C-alpha cells in the first residue's frame, strides 16, 4: 500500500490548518502584548481572564507541536501509526473547549451588564452554552475512547454527539455575537461623534462573531461531507485561535475607543447639538421649550468635561449641554 494514498487524504487539510493555527498564535500573542501595555487600570478579573486565555492557547500550541512531530517526524511513513489517535489529539481539543467556555462566559457577563441584568436573555444564552459544554464533554470522552481516527465516525451515537456539539456551537456563536452587538448599538447617544464610536465597536463585534460562526459552520460541513479527512479536527484548532483573537481584539478596541471618547469629551460641540436638534430623523428633537445651558465654567474630571452653567431661555444661542461622554470602555471591561 502506498503510504501517500492513505496519509495525504487523511492529514492533508489537517496539517495545513495546524500551520495556520501556529501563525494565528503569533497574532494572539501580539494582541495580548498590546493589551498588557494598556491594561494598567483594568479590573483584576479582566486581567486574569486574559492571562488564562493566552496561557491556554500557549499550552495548546505545545500539544499541536507534539501532534505534528509524532506523525511527521517520529513515525514518518508509518501508515498504521498515522491511523492511531495520539494522546495530544484529545488534549488539544480539550483546551479548545476550555477557551470557548472562558470567552463565551466573559461575553455573557458583559451582555448581562449591557442588558441591565436581563436574566431571561442570559438564561437562554447560558442554556445553549451549558448544552454545548455537555455535548463537548461527551465528544471528548468519545475522542479519548477512539483508538483510531476512523472510529470517531463509527456509531450513530458518536455522530449524533459530534453533530449536536457543532450545531450548538453555531447557535451560541450567533446568539452571543448578535446580543452583544445589539446592546452596544442600543446605547447610542444621538451625538454623531459618540455614535461613530458605537458603530466602530459594533463592527468589531460583528466581524469577530461572524468569523467564529463561519468556522463553526466549516467544522460542521467538513465533518458531514469530508468523511475520509481530519479537516474538521484542524478547524477545531483554528476555532480556538479565533475565539482568543476575538476576545483580545474587543478588549484592545475598547481601549482604543476609550482614547477617542476622551478626545471627544474635551471638545465643545454647539454645532453638533444644533444639527441634532434640527434634524427630523434625530432621536433628540425639541418637542417643547427647553432650558439651554450657557457655558461659563468648566472643570476636568477623569477625562470628561463637566459644565457649571446658569440657565438661559433662548434655544437659539450658541450654547451646548455639558454631558458625560459615552463610556464604551467601561461597558466592555467593568461590571457596571
């Protein structure tokens, strides 16, 4: 039997995906380093989560390196050994499940804060997360009992467990990304400058959420249709890196947007307020006579401008309302 005719279809896509995971780990490390430089004032809880995510990804890279060395160096050309599941295979899958659990749990905590502690939404999202975790544990047990790669596909129970795990992954990804984006977008202020910041954050969340969801779809598709390949296992390594990258990308984006918010809060905005009040499509419209505040004195406190002003009665004067800036950073990192 020609070894290439057996090994290449089985491991071809898998090996390419592992190389991709190594590259993505480098990106995650850069993201983590960038976060460390900005995280001095972050809550200790967020720092601990970031450390756990990066450490688990580092551990997973070690397992993947052992997996590659075992098949491509230590047992190169050994067809029988290539069909056997080595211990680092189930172990790296376990680290991926752990990263998903940590990142999704953190996102659920943020959604809970953003939704004003809506237990209904968190219960639904938490149900899918726990169900996914349960099927993932059973998948790992099935993986651990399988002595060869082909045994993963044998038996109706094994296939049902794997398919349910992958389907729940798609559903939970969509639900969490959609909820996160919705609640960030809902907190628009009506001011063009701060709304642009909100839109930027929503784009970060949607883009990262759609990428992880697409990867979950790819895992499901390759498992169902690529029956003689380990491509779906390789997507598990890619998926883990994408979850970690989305976590650090959102944290770093919140720090970047925090800086933009501080800059905006130090600017006066009479023209912008007038444009909002006169725009028929704006959520802020003058339906009755209101008091406008004339700025006489300002003081700076923690990056925001507080205006101490007397009342004036004319809405036509070149005045503006002093207000607290939109705190996108606090919504992502603090418990509210």
